[in-house]
C-alpha cells in the first residue's frame, strides 16, 4: 500500500465525520453475501476460536462482512467475530479489537460502501469493497482477514484511490 494513498485516505476522515447523516449507498449485490449465521449460543461463541470446517468458517466470515459493511453494525460485528487481541497491520491502527472497533464505528456507518466480492479459503478471507465518498474518486479497498477456527484473529488492508485521469474505462471496478 502506498503511503500517500493512506495519508490521503486518513486526511478525509474529519470531513466524513462532519457529515454523519450523508446518505449511504448500498449495492443490492451485497445482499448476495448475506448469509445469516445462526448460533444456538448468543454469547461470544466464535472467539476465542474453536475448530471449524472450512465451510463453517466461510459462513462465519461472510456473516461478519455482511454485518460490517452491509448492516454497518461495526460494534456488533467486532464483538461477535473478532478476537480481543486482534493482530492489526494497518500502519496507522492500534492493536486489538477495542481500538479498531472504536475507530471504524466512526467511519463505516457514514461512508457509502459496496461489497463487490467476498471469498474464503485456507483460513484467509478476502473482501473487495468500493468506497464512495461524496465528490471524490472512489477508493478500492481489499480487506484480508485470517481466521483461527471460528474466530477472526488478524487483519491486513490495501487501499487505492482511482486517479481522476484514469484512462481505462473500467478502471478498478
Ligand atoms: C454459551 O457460551 C458460554 C461461553 O462460552 C458458555 O459458558 C455457556 O455455557 C454457553 N451456553 C450454552 C447454552 O451453550
Ligand atoms: C495523471 O495525473 C497524474 C497526476 O497529475 C500525472 O502524474 C500522470 O502523468 C497523469 N497520467 C495520465 C495518463 O494522464
């Protein structure tokens, strides 16, 4: 991830926070990723992780992405699916679930985003997300998460803003 992109992205946050009621745009495509995960035990039964089949992990991961980016229930998603001692690789974020939830709860609900695709394989989940800030070129976000059994334990992200002078008519999306 290029540092200027990160800085540019972070620099927009105060602006975003100033417009907490800006309309959010959700794609119907995101609904395709809505796979409610049913639990008999409503307490934190996913973290710490316990062994799970890849099919079960995939279902849990898709439910997490749906809660986070479609329902935009940041605190619920983090409390339910993320390890308390989350390993975070974003260069400007702190470690742990609480710090990252506290940051994202002030961003994700207020920024229009579209989940383009989600996949899960070999303990790693990927979400490709389009972020549309008002009056700005869209940002492509790749969220990569590692699961330990049923629990999401590690996160990387890669972001890129579409250049205003992009020459490819299908640039980035
Ligand atoms: C629910 O999970 C908690 C924490 O793991 C456990 O203590 C409790 O016994 C579980 N309850 C049921 C009904 O499984
Ligand atoms: C697009 O704009 C950037 C920044 O102004 C410039 O460096 C680059 O050469 C431009 N590319 C094209 C293909 O016009």
